C-alpha cells in the first residue's frame, strides 16, 4: 500500500477569498513593508510582528518564533535602506504567549517591556526563550524612543489575562493581538481566548481609538476599520444565534434518553444548541470570511460564546421550584 493509498480522506473547502490574502513572501519566507513613516511590519503569512526604526535604535513589537531569525533579516533590510542603526534596543510584549514571544531570546540584552501580569506569567513559565520584561506597567505606559511615541494600555483580560493595546498615535496604527483575524474567522474557541466577555469587548475598545491601520498579529495583511467591523458583525450574529438556540432547543429528550448518565444528557443538549446556533453563521459567512466553512472553527467559537452566555451572564439558567 502506498502512502497515497493510506492517507486519510481530507475534506475540501471553498477557496480563500482574495480579500483575506496578503502579499507574496520573499525567498527567505517573510514580507516586510512600511506601515507609515518609520513603523514597519513583518509577516510570514501566519504571524505578524512590527518595529519602529529610529535614530536611537529599533523597537520591536512581539517576536513570533515562526518568523524567528527573519525578524533580524527584516530589521537589517529596512535599517540599511533607511540608513538607520539596526540595533534592537527595546522589545514590547503584547502578552506572554509563546507563539508571539518565543523568539525574544534572539535579541539578547534588550529592554523588555510588558504588563505586570506578563512579567508574573513569564516568571511562572520560566521559559528561557521568553525572558520576563524588565519594565512593567499596570494601566498605561508611554514609550518614547528616537522621537517616536507608543502608547501601551491595559483594559483587562481578553484573549489572555495580560493582553494589551499598542497604539502608535503618530503612525495612525493600532496593534491588538489575537482578537481579530483580518479577513478570517477566529481559530478554535475565539482564538483560544481565556476571557470571553473581555474578548467580545476588545474590538469595541479598539474602535474607540483613532487609527487607520490595524496589526492583528496573525495572517498575511494589515487590517482596516472595516475589517474590524466585519469581525464584530460575525461575532454579533453568533451571539444572537446562540441566544435564539438557547431559547428554542428543548433539553428534555436528552436527559430522558440518557437517564443516570448525566454527562451524556448534558453533552447531547449542548451539542444540539451549539450546532443549531452555528449552522446559519457558517452558511452566511462562507466565502466572506476565510475558513468560515471549516465547521470546527465557528462551532467551537459558538460553543465558547454559549457557555459565556450561560456562565458569565446567567442566560438560560433555571431555578428549581
């Protein structure tokens, strides 16, 4: 039997919308370009980072390991073209997750900046690839290097307990990681987010700021305010559909059928509510947002929102008479 014969049957999906795709990568596997003035972004098509090139050195924002050494190549490419120093002097963590910070160690003894909770979590994780930040803040922090200003803000937990907002007021740019996937649906469970109400609120918070360019930390292109609005519509539709399903799916048959096997009853009921809530969203956004037709993505996101409606907001709760 050949490897082809033994390969699992894999599903087909609709083509990725052109609007979800980014620029072509170079021979080294990255793309780097100017966002505005001396702010630049780097992507490998799946992850993103950013940096400010200044007369006093380079300020790096996140260090995804999938981009890895290409961050150094991108910095060298741009600073050579701009006739600026290529030394990375500062590294700002958006949050503590390894997929966005795991190449931090490549930049040696730089000034690392992050939220106080980022420091605590990185000290707990004890990962040599992600040294804990030296400079921390609780609510707000202004970083000024080489005439460039960055405003860091914490508005509570969302994707993670420590995920911050990075605003570049002089560059008309917002960097908000792991909330909106520009042109795509969230990956499993709202981008694996830990605080659902905080996640749902985060795009609204971002829209309160003044910006034109949006760096999301993932996938291949820069976003716009219209992209964030589309994400908000997708999430709002899930919330509405979840409320409707909670009010219409009868749990009785599942608990009658499984009797003393309580978890089978719970699983059957919650799966039925989730499937009913997710189905119209998948149909509506297929071909609009990339990967909307991968059932597990919208379904798990719907499940997370459903459970937040139940557990955080008390929706669907019934008090025994």
